C-alpha cells in the first residue's frame, strides 16, 4: 500500500468485527510489552477489545505502508503523549493519528505533514449544556444558542471533534483548553469550516479540515497541515485488520 504526499487516508474498524477469541488473540499478539501492559490495566472487556483493535489497526496499516512486519514497529511519544514511529529513515516520513469511540477506531495516515483525527458517537453524549463552558468559545456558544435541541447537539459534536483533531495535529492535545480555540461553522452540513482562533502560542501554519460520518452514528473530523494541494485527496476505508478493506468514499477537494 502506498501513501502519496498529497493523500490523506482514513481507516476505520469496529469491535463488532472481533467476533471470536482467535481473532482477538491474533491482534493481541501484534502488541509490544508496553501496549499489552496498558491493555491489562483497562477496566472492562469492551475497553480492552477496543484498545487491542485500535493498536492492531495502527500496526497493520503502518506496517503495510512501510513494508515492515506489524509486530516489529516501534513507537515513541512526545511530551504531550502523541505517538510517533521510531527507526524510520525516510525523506517523506509517515505521519499518523489514532482516535476511538464506542466500538469504533479511526486512523489517519499521510506523509510529511502534521495530522490529527477524532471520532465521536452520537449515541453516548452527556448533557451538552454541562460541557459548554469548558468546551466551546463564546462565539461557538452563541452559535449553538440559535438552534433547537437536536441541531444544537449535532453542532456541539462537530465543534468538539474539530477541536480535538486540530489540537492533536498541533501536537498539544488537551494541554490547551478546548475553549481557547474557536471555529466558525457555516451552514448545517456540509459545513464550511474556518479556524477562527488557533491555539495560543501555536506556530503560524495553514490547516485544512474535513468532516464526515461513518457507520451511521459516528462523526469524524480530520485536520491536516495544508500541502501544495491544500488538504489533498481523502480516501476513507473500512477494514478488518489482517483480513482486508473496502473503499467507502473518495473525495478530491478539501474545505
């Protein structure tokens, strides 16, 4: 599998596809000692299954990109906890980011430019009103106030995934309070997305965004440092690690 400089590939997998103990054990065998220890500390079978699936997705996809056995990949972490590949001597290094929510894992892959991704299920939302002061800027809260309950919730989810994808692409995660970042969302879908206020202290960079739905109930946002062709070509694939994949959608323009 190849990833061109102007490509962004998004892969997603679901724990519903780990339907037997043998497949789970096969995925678990790909993990390194640190990953296995982390998995063992998780409470509940559902969380452990999602963790194993997520990391199997990362290892099989990146291994395929690099022509390396999935279990041989080694990872480091930045001071903010963002994982990155070790021991890759490429002039166009693979960049990736992982997110998961409620039984679904998503992975964004590109080359030579920063990338972030987030996913949220609309099935397990807490009370939106309780989150507004810590999650949204004043302008975003005023935007939500214009809408009835259902659309307010939809827009809140979209603001949230955009913020998390962007802060992960910046490499800072939630060490920056999400309310310190502000977006403008034009329309009610497809949305016109504008980063109105970047993270405090962020380097001047141009970011491009994509937002879409997968598996009916999940909203995904991808933030990529703009290349020569802006966001570039986006390809979305559903996959079962080590089994195969199918292209769900291919889009050619960024917002």
